[in-house]
C-alpha cells in the first residue's frame, strides 16, 4: 500500500485512472446516478492527498468529543436496526461539500459492495443532539462536558428511527450526513480533479462503467 500511495501521490490523475475508478466502484455509480449524471459523495479530511488514494476505513472509530456512553448507545441502536454500528464503523460523508473547517475536500467512491444509512430529517446527528439539548457545544464547536443522561435515553431511539438504508439518490440530493460502510474507498482530491475539466466531465458527466 505504501508503494501504491507513493505512485498515486507523484502523478496527475489520468483518463485511465478515471476508468479504473469507475469500474472498481461500479456498484456505487449505478446506485447513485440520476438525471443522466454521476453524482459525487463528499468528505473532508485532514489527511493530505495530492491526487488520489485508496483508503481502508477504521473498523472501530473512536469519538473525538461525543461522550462514550452516547456513542455506544447510538451504535447499539444502529446495530439493532441495520445490522452494523454506523457511528464506529461508518465513514461520514455527504452529498453536499461540508464546511472547510473540516479539512481538505475529497470525492469519495466506495469500492465494490457497500452499505449506508441516512436520515431525511437529520442534517448532522451531532448537531441534532445539541438541538435536543442532549449535548452542549460552545461557539467554537467544542463540546462542553456533561450531558442530559435521561434525555438521551429517551431521544436517541426516536432519532435513529428516522434513518433508512436505501434510496441513495435521495440521500445525496438531501445533502444530509451519510454513514458509509465499505472495506475500502477511493479518495480523490477535489481541487486536483477539478483542474482537469475533461477528466472531471468523464467522471461525473460520462456514462456508467
């Protein structure tokens, strides 16, 4: 993988790369395409990738700030409903480009089979927890210690009940948070790809694999 990454990092993306990516991610392209256009899914990361890379997601993501009890309870609820832990096993993405405060922007393409969950009603689950006064967040985005223990046991099942694991096109159009589960995915530096209009058009305006 390190050699492969070195090769990726020291060249510009090519037409052959685009074709390979579309073939490797054929299931995603077929499920996400609408209005004769291949639609992207976005993710911001602090990881620096000049062109593109293959990422293997962590299988047990630890919360940065969310209290462990809430993180664990959400995982239990998602596991019961969908068969996997969407908070610790998921890669968080969106059909809209997230705020630049979250790092560099990448186009994400899951390789081979994948799963996902999303809610038509919830833009960002963490912010939704704040809206219900379960979590308290300062103006700079940092969590304040402490949370409403009783309320989170009452509200979390209601929030998870709004999630679904189908209709990816609507998920992308909504711009809401999507938790994506896959063994690996391509992360393409958005600004790099956008600097090659012909390749960008092939990726998003071109036909299916």
